[in-house]
């Protein structure tokens, strides 16, 4: 990697009287300051001021560097050093930094398939030749340099190139367990049948459902089974959180860069003063319609989104905290906040919706504690799926393509971590061999979130994880195999369910 930077340090006053001192400082920096961080076995590494010139209060610098000391880092080091050297004697200091041009040449593992798709913020020009990329950056302020924008731009370029090679590839999938085949008593789509019977009704907005008493009791029974038969026996305790998630939390979890196209956003009123809303209120009363353009003027730019999954806010609640050994493993769950995810395309059943209901268990502990917990969770899930729901299901270790790009598991020991999916056969979709099974739950253990939120243990480093329980998906997996005739349901489920509600008779 070669970094070529032309920049100007703008001082508070004329620095021509200090030209000798500046020259001396830059020469000394080339020998020492700009070499700090270079491995001992690397010769001529680091950054070097190749040329400089002074014009009144402006000090022009041409800096060449390698990856060990980035040119922009060298510039910031020089700013600090010159302030210390010139301030006491010449009473001047750097008041601004101007980046004139910044060209970075870096080696790539492979060239992009489509250069036109590689547009990036702050990148003015990209050129590719052989295995090299030349990148010209612009609009980089001192603050942006200090916040490490340059390395993130380089990393993002590599990610986008790798993504072009993984388009269309399936996730890694390894079967771990498959239950015995069950006799399918039903082969209809439960959503369509419940809709026809009036148990459910399409919601007033896209991708939402209204669950009438019969369907509501099925969902609430499954939720209670998840809590009472899986979580409570293992010691999980309930928490309650807000449904609104600020962007900084999603940035820490990675959701903001991973799913911005799927999130629902929250726009707050710009004022609560009713007098300022009078015009909109009058128009609504007269037209019986909402004046959307005027409403847009009276709401702020979103700074938060509606819950995508409950775990980010649980991690946020523990940011920068140290958990005592006596509280480990920490076992929490949340089931009051619905999840919202924008689903494009046509109409779908209750298994794929914009708003759905989840029980979200989160666990934090040592690796030994969480790998033991994983086995216990799988044992409890197996009991529920086999003995209570009596469904045909399987379990697979998965690794999404975006993790494959990142190199997958970082160490051999990471094989105990990662994600397991639970999948159920849906007879109405076709044969077991040729149809797509429904992923109706998962179980994950990660390093990422305790690191992102700086959650520490009293004596050991901590991992975290979650095992999302989507109630609508549990319902689809169960009803697709067992039907909606309560008398034909497995005895274990009927014991939890009780009597079918009377429901609503509509004329």
C-alpha cells in the first residue's frame, strides 16, 4: 500500500519567521515521529515528508507513507508536534487542516467484476490495473481523518468487491440433526384457511395481520410454551424494553449498515405546540385526509427506528458495565415488543410479515458457560418440538455469505460459536426433498456484541448470544403439519391450549 497526501496546515499567523524551526522539526519527525509503529524488521517503513513549503500562515506538506503509518495519521502527528514546538517561541498554532488531494494505491486479492457499482462516499476516482487499485479521496476534514474514515473506506471497497463474487451463492449449511418422519395430517396453507374461516384478517397496513380469538390463543399458547418449557427451566428472567431503537445502538450491533433497507423509522413531531399544528388539523377536519407534504414539514428527520429484534436494546442496557461472576451466565428474555421488518414484494402468509411477535432470549457469559447453555437449550427445544408440538424438524449449522466473505470463524476454537437454525417441513410447499423448509428459530453465540458494547466480566472475557423465537413461525410450522382442527392436535399441545375460544360470528 502506498499513500500520497498533499495537505496544508493553516496556522493562526504568519509562520515564515519560523521556517528554520519548521524545517528542523520536519527532518527530526522523518527520523523518529513518523516511524513510530513500524515493526523493527521493516526497513524504510512508515511515513516521510517528501517536500514542504511556507506561504505566510500556510505550511504545505507532501507526505508519502505505507500501511504502517498512514499519511493522514502522520499529518495529525505533525500538527500536534508543530503546535508544541512553535507555540511557546512563535506564539502560533494550527487552526485548520486542508486536504488538497489524497491518492491511495492498494493491492487487491481480485479485481471487481463491475467497476461501475463501486461508488463510495469521499471517493472521487477509482482506477484498476492488474491487481492494483488507485483511489483518489476528497472532502476529508481533519475530524474525518481522526475518526478513521480512510481505513473504513478501504475496508468498504474490499467488502463491495468480495460481495460481487458471492452474489447468488447460498449460505453455508450443514445438517446436524433431523427428526423422524411424521405422518402429515394436513397439506393446506394455514394462513389461507384461517383467513377463510375468519380467524385472522389482513391488517390495515401492508404486511400486518389482526389475530381474532382463535388464532390469538394459538399464538399466545406457543409463546407460553416457549417461556414455560424452554426458558424458565433454564433460569431465564424477563425484562421489558422500549420499541424504539436509536441509530447509535444499531451502529454498534451492525444492524444500521446491514439492514437499513428493512427498518421502519421513527419521525418525531418538530413541536408539540397545537397552534403550530392548527393548519394541518383544519385540513384534516375538512378533507378527511392527511396533508402528507405539510406533515413532512412538521416532523423531524428520523433518529431512531422501530424494533427489528429485541437483543440490541438489551445489550445497550449493559453498555460499559462489568457483570459480577455471581450473575453469570446472565439469562434474560423480552416478549412484549413486536418486531418490524419491511418486506417488499407481494402478499405473504403469517410466516413472512412486516410486524411479528418474538420471544427474544439473550445470554451473556463465559465461553464454557454458553456452550453448556447451548446444549441445554437444544435439549429443551427438542423436548418441545418432539413431545409437545410433535412436528418434523431439523437442525443445521449455518454461516451467512456475508460472514463467509469475512473469513468465517477466526480461530479453530470458534467452531463452538456461530449460528444454528431450526427448520420445519411445510407439506403445502411440496415434497420434503424438493421444497423449502421454514426456518422457524435459531440459536447463536457471538463475540461481537460484548465487544461492541464493552460489556465486561468480573474475572473473565464474556461472549453473548440469542435464540430468537418467532411465534408466527412456530405457529406456521405447527399448523402446516397438524392442521387447524383442535381435536386432531397432539395431546401435549392440547394440554397447554385448553378449550377453543367461541370466536366472533359475523353476519
